[in-house]
C-alpha cells in the first residue's frame, strides 16, 4: 500500500479525490436541499456537449466545458423559472440535446477518441498536475462564493419567499447556484465521469442531511463522507482492477443503504 | 383650534388591481391599516388573500393603484416587516436548528460572514424566550410540533423589531390547542405592533381582531365579525340581504348573554 502511495499518479488521484470531495460536499448540499437533482443531472449530461465542442475545435477541454455547461445550466434555470409547468419535459429535451451534440461533434472530429471513455466513466488515476491546479482554483472560487453568500443561500434554500421578503435577490442567487453546479459538475467529470457524477454529488449530502443539524454542518459532513467514499472506492479499484468511478459510486451507494438501514432501525428502536 | 392628528397608516392601499397573466386576482382594492390594528384577512381559496400579502411585502408590483407601507413603496421600504409565510412555503425536513431559523430573520445588511455575533445570538435567544421555545434552541427544527414550528417562525419575524407583522395562514396544520396558544401569542404582541393575519378560520381569530377584511377579488373592510360573516356568506351586497336565521340566533344569544 505504501509503495502505491509513492507513485505520482496515485498521489494525483488522492489530491483529486480531496478537491472533488470539497466541491461535492459544498455544492452537492445546495443541490440536495434546493431539490435541484434533476436539473443537475440534466446539466451533467449537457456538459458532454462542451466536451465534444472542445475536441471538435481542438481547444482545452476544461475551460470550454465549464463555459458550455454554465450556459446550459443558466438556460435550464430560465426554463424552470419561466415555464414551470413544462420544466421537466423541456429539461429532458435539453439533457438529450446537449449529450447528442457532444457525440455528433466527436463524430465530426474524426476517429475514435480515447478521452471519450474517460469523460463518460471517469479517470481519476489519469489526473494531471495541470488538472489539479484547475480543480484547486475552481474549488477556491466555489468555496469563496458559498462562504460569502452563505446566509443568503441558507435563507433561499430554506424559505425562498421569506428570503425574498428579507431582500435576498433570490433569482440572481438561483442563477449563481446554477453556475456553481456547472463548475462542480465539470470538476467531478474527471473523477467519476458523466454517467456517475450525479451519484457523488447527491449521495454524500443526502446522508449528511439526515445526520447534521445545520446547513454548514451538512456541507462539512458531506465533504468528509465524499472523501471517505472516494478513497475507499479508489483503493478498491486499484486492488481489484475495477473502473475507479464505478467503484467509488458503488461504495457511496453502499454507505447510503447502510445509513438508511440505520435510520429505519433507529426509528423502530425508538418507537418500541 | 387644532384638529386631532390622524396617525400615518402602516398600510395604505389605494385603487390597486393585480392580475396573473391577464387573470385578475385583485380589483380596485382599498385597504388602510393604522398603528395598533389587528386585522384578519379572510375569504375563499383563490380570492386573492396571499396576493394582497405579497403586494404589501413588495414581492408583487400592482398593475394599477398605489401600495404604501409606513409611507413608502414596499419595494424600497426601510421599515422592516415581520413575515410568517404559509407552513407549506418552507421545507419541513431542512437541516437547521431552531436558533439558526430565528437568526435568519436578522436584517440582511452586514450579513457577509457565515457566523453570527454574540449579541445576535443573544437577541435570537431572547426572541425564543418570548415564544417559550428557549429550551429548544439547539434542536433541529423538524423535531418540533407544528405549533412550536410556527412559534419559532414568529420569533424569526420579530428579529428586525418590525412595526408590522404579516401572518399567512399561521394556523394551517396546527391542532386546536396549538391554535389557541398561537392566537394568545399574537394578542401578547399587539400592544407594540400592527398585525395582519390571513386566515381561513375567522372564529379562531375573532377574539382579538379589531377589523376583518373580506377578500374575494375585491376587498371589504368591516369592524365587526357579524358584518364580515355576512359578506362571506352573501358577497359584497350583503347589507340588502336578509340576515340568516343562524346569525339571528347567534346575535340573540350574544345579546342575552350580554
């Protein structure tokens, strides 16, 4: 095990897990408490369009995907706000359109691209030093924004009507949240891939929400849980030669089921 | 000889009309509330009660007419309004303590640090003490009963020392005992404040209110419960309608007891 930690790719993977856990815990908590999971799922799949666009144009994937995903997230937020009755269907359209666009652009790029698989299923063991720097910068931006607007996010998430009456710019804050979701999703794509990004963004916060007494506490606990499941999944993947993203999410789902069982058992014990 | 001065109304609504996508919710509303008034807003579902509250809060802009709160446009007001929204407006299982819920009511300016100052916490605890919830300050909000939750939200509304308190269906989902406690609490608050309560339950609010506004697209303000009940039963032309046998009996009983 110690020998394994001497390897640079493993050190990078551990750092990537730590950075992704921060994003997952903080932004994932806001996604969960604001009931934005479906929207975030759509944004994560639409992000694929950004990957395709970057590869088609021969540009760096990370910044192009961030911008594309951000635009998709803001568009979807507008749809939810202006057409709430048809929001779920229209988000479904945008979800499929973004993903198809990505695949078509990759087709036009010519030939099979090995990176395609890594964006679908994740490649935490292939994270470069440059990726880590970008992830750290994105984490800093996200943490800074959430700390700065913490009380406004708390009021908006708990009781948007009261928040508005208090003078909180709920609509602008909602758009800001979409921006944070887009950034976090692009950050997490490299860790577990598009397919599994939603699980890591929602499972640790969902567990934490049942155990913490405050929004800040939920964020902190979700970060810790995300790190623990990422590390456990990573070592499982290396030991058993499994796909790292899938192994991480399998561990997360296991933790969720254990927590749910403990809650049910606790309630039965309390009521008997 | 100088005339006695009329106090400035806390709420002044003149000729207000509001429609959602062309569908009128309120038409030509006139409504005045003076300091110390305790007004019940009643009416059928979809009659425009919540729209009226949102206009007073400045969350909606009237398409016609004027809304003033303490003499100011509510969208640019400086005078704080204490607001307790409908039970359904907030998430029941949100991870938040009772104390943090109350602290949320602090004025928004100067809120740029994630933590709270000692004096802010002390004030929140004092407000919780006022609503008999100080011992539950550090519990999760979702472990409280419906009535206790509403009292916590009242404490939150009091954090800005508001002159005006607005309650939107405060007794929905609360047992009868909880309703009595809540209206007793409102009565305790009234000497220093003006209160507007939206409620389906005219009987529960009846013991304390100074006037009743019946809202059903239009608004009629009454100073007795009887008049309000007549309007609720017969609409705005009730004075020309015969009083129902039930109300006759009610009035006779009232007179005999008196």
